[in-house]
């Protein structure tokens, strides 16, 4: 494995917790809500949600462990906000994967066209 591929593999491995955390529908809703509304308390995050405050807290801690959110004390409440750098990192990985997929599709199309010409 070359140094650059080793580094890329390590970066991808470091992004795995982000994708694992976002793979849960409740966590994805929380991230979406924080994107739309900005920093919110747990009380505000549970308003209109079909899960308990305890469940929201558990999901917030999982998102925090993945580096996606952080909290600050505001009086008696914790206010949670997104960590945009981790989301931007995940977006870069998805962009890289998408570019590789596009390249693979171009190669496949060229192969099919070449085989069609060879058969004709």
C-alpha cells in the first residue's frame, strides 16, 4: 500500500463513526433539525418528536462521540450545536466516492461501446 493510499484509508476509517452515527434515522433527524434551527436545547429538540428526552440525550451523545455535535451550558440547560467540520469532511468523502463511481461508469460505457463496435 502506498503512503497516499494508506493516508486515504486512515482518513476514511476516521470518517466511519460519522457515517455510522448518521445511519440512525433518529440521529439524522436531530442533525437535520440542528441544521435548520441552529443550536437547541434538549427540551427544544424533543418538542414534536416521537421519542423521549432520554432517547434524544442518548442520540446526542452518540453524535457527540462521532464529532458531529457539541454542547455548551446555558444556565441549567445544555445547548447542542453542529460541528460543521465533521459534516464537511463526510461531504468530501461522499464527493470522492461519487467521483470514483462516475469514473467507473465512464469506463464501463467505453467498454460496452468498444464491444459493440467489435461485434459489428
